[in-house]
C-alpha cells in the first residue's frame, strides 16, 4: 500500500465524552489500512468552534474526559501494533489537515461523512473543502454500511488521474481481498440525438456501435498498461459520468468508490466538472478521491507551529 502517514480528522460528540460515530468509522478504516502496511496514523482534533462564518471562536479545548477519549485512540492503535499519535490543533479542522499535508506529515486524509452529532452541515462542508483544496487523496467514510472493501468501484475518464484512481482501487481491492469494478462512461455526441422511446435509424445504430467499440478498446488498452494486482470487471456505459457512476455504485452495492477530480491548470484549487463533489451526497458508499499531479492547493503555506 502506498500510504505511509494517514491523517484522521476526529471530532467529539457534543457531550464531549466520546468520539462521534462518523469519526469512529474513520478511525476504524485508518486502522484497517495501517495494520498491513505499517503506516503511521495521526489523529487530528480541532478546538475550533465552527458556528457562523462571522462569529468564529476558539474552544478552550477538550475536557479531561474528552482528552482521555482522544488519547485512548492512540492506545487502541498501539494495541493493534500501529504507530499513532494525537495532535490538538487550533484552526479549522479541514485547514489544519491540509496544512499538515503541505508540511509532509500525511499522504492520505480520512474523515467521517455527515455526522449529525457534530452538525451535519458543518461536516458536509468540511468534506467538500477537502475535496476541493486538499492536495493528497481524501477518503470520506460513510458512517453507516460496511467497513470492509469487498466491492471497490473505480471510475475513470481515461485521463491520467482517472487511471491512477483505477490503480489505487486495484491496490485496495487486493489488500482487502475484494473485487475491483472499473466504470467508464462515454458521452453521446450532440450530433446523434437518440430518444429512448424511438427506434434510431440504422445509420445511427451503426455509429453508436462503432463509438462504443472504440471506447471499449481505449478502456481495455488502458487497463492492460496498469498491471493491476486483481482482475478488474469492466462496466462501459453511454451517458453522463455522474449518472453512470451513481447507478453502477448502487447496482454493485459498492463499499468504496475511487475516482479522480478534474482541475483547471493555472488557477489554484479550482475544480471543473467535479463529478466527485456532485456524487458526495448521492452515493451510499464511502468515497476516495485523488487530485491530478499538477494540482495546486489554494491554501497558503502553513505557519510554523500551530499546535494547541
């Protein structure tokens, strides 16, 4: 596994006596990854009180009971022979996580999905900020559902970042003893309007068959070049990527969706056609996204020393 240092965003329930359910699932997933690979885990807890944008405040920090709970995560990791440490930080959680990545302290970020205990909108907002701005892979764990990776779906548009998503999906499926499904959506040309209720003319059918055959050949060529550790099962469909991926995830009952994001060169952090972000609320599984190699985060360089 390529990940050596895993950053896990951890929040406490409102009572401060336990981690939230979403955070607990994020911790569980991190431990599953770290055990076989020997990766180190850094549990990151922010003391920032995310209320209203114009009325932010810094909390005094977790209570003695909360601190004991957070330190217990390190002990839990040690019991599983996983190296881990805890960091209490003062800024917004998503910002501190990105800055830690920029300092070279992590090559994967894992956070829980919506968590009503800590404010669902705030957690959803944090996930989106990480999707848009974090330069390393971001794994957003769905609190409900299975933690194992029996069915991994990797979506590719046959770009470099899409194919890297397939490679990563293959590694994760192999590590978890699961199955890799590769999904590719090819678009219908504007010049070929096809109404589902009408039988297309022969010429149109022949051109559609030729386009599908070409798309399949490109997909198979890309897969042959990857030397995947598991034999992938391919799914090729004509249509909008977000629709095809969402339907594939539901049909296959996926545990994890792996995909890349698309960036516009020259404008730091700007994502165009970000299918991953649109799917965040529309898929029932966890989501792992990676950025193009030339992605530039809009977050400024981290200040020296910002630990609570």
